[in-house]
C-alpha cells in the first residue's frame, strides 16, 4: 500500500462517537444515563441505547446489547459530503477495502458516510452532515467524547497506518508503550497502548472545566461509584483524569483541560514512564492490578 504521510485534503476533523457491544446492557444504560451524566435519546430501543453529551454532536455513545464486550465502530467527522466522497476515492485508490460505499446513513444521527476497517479489524466510520442538535447548558457532565484508547499487539504498525492512511499526527509517545495521535488541536483523539491483544482500553469523556471535573467525580462517588484511578493529571496531554469501571467491566474516564496543540510549533516528545510524569499532581499513584485488568479489555 502506497499512501502519503501528509494530511489529506479530506482530513478527519474530530471524533464523533463510539459504539460498543455491551454485556450488561440494561445496567450500563442506567449508569451512563444516570450518574455518568449522558442523556438517552429517543433513537434508543431494547437493543441499542443512543446517548448524547452537552455538546453539538448528535450523540457520543451507542450501547449495543451483546453477550460480550467489544467495539462495534468508531465514528470520525469530515467537513462535508464532498470530503466523504474524496476520502472514499482516495482510500480505495491506495488499496483500502471499503466496507460500505458513501451513502446516506440510516442510523441514529444520520449523515453521509462510509466505513473501513483498520489493520486489526476495527470498524472506522467516516461521516459528515450529521443531524444538528443544539448545545445544552454546560455543567458538570460530559460535553464531548475526548479520546478513545485502543490496545494493540503491534503499536508501530497501527500508528503508521492511522497516520499514513487517515492523516492523524503523532503528538507524543509514552516511551514505546503508548502513542497519542491527533486530528485537530486536541492533543489526542485516539491513542494506542502496547498489549497482548487488540481491544478497547478506555473511552474518555471531557467536561468543561476543572471544577466540573471534581464535581463529576463527586457525583459518581455519591452514587456509589468510586474512582478506580485518580484524581490526577497526566504528563502527555496534560489532562486531569479519573478512571472508573462501568457495570460491564469496561473503563470510562472523566477528563478536563486537554492540552491544545499549535500545529506550527508542536514537536512530539517521548515521555519517560515515571510516577511524576504519569501523574503530575502526585495524587493518584499507579493504577491497581484490577484497573489494569479492566483496561486490558476483551480480545477483539
């Protein structure tokens, strides 16, 4: 496969939503539409729950009833329908198999898009012109999905594919254990963690301020959901973090103050994996063995 390493004209603009298969569907609907703070939409039914944040994206999370956990698809935005058509033509032209052709999407949020698979088989949706929604009042609930972290058995190959094929850029490395990729000014929208198998590591939801972040942790704690790792502030990305375990055993993160990148001046760094750089506040300590087990995820 021969592709350009420069950002394509049809560039990915942002992370739209993630759809996950969920082994504890009803309990997770109650969790994410309850203390987590998302709002369940009318597009939901007995087998799929569609949940939005307070931002302008139609929804940020889909839960699909299943007997095991896993990723159904990850959706990214493009600027418009012409960008979608250009992306499909460019990707097909360099040997990427299209799982679907560009078309109107008959699914929650609608829009126009198509799907491909990354080298480890994850379904990636590229779409534009989703149904517009009005932003809700900003409070201590998620405003958007900040990033998705994926476990991979071949971090270098996966990083190269996402950069060369989809136009992402490396923001930083955490030694050779993690790599953080961006598609806009957010430090990372996708990240990869070296592991034994391909799986979902965690999904991060951004709240609008540090005060909202602490209020969110408090709301979850009062509802009986203790933070599993946090509060703390990461080195790469400089974001405040608080990791939890949902009823299905997957890991969501509350985050705030994600570092913004100046494309003209940014130079990627490799961060040593030391306690003072993994958590710059020094409040969280390392993740427990139990939290690491949940972050290992279910093999895809």
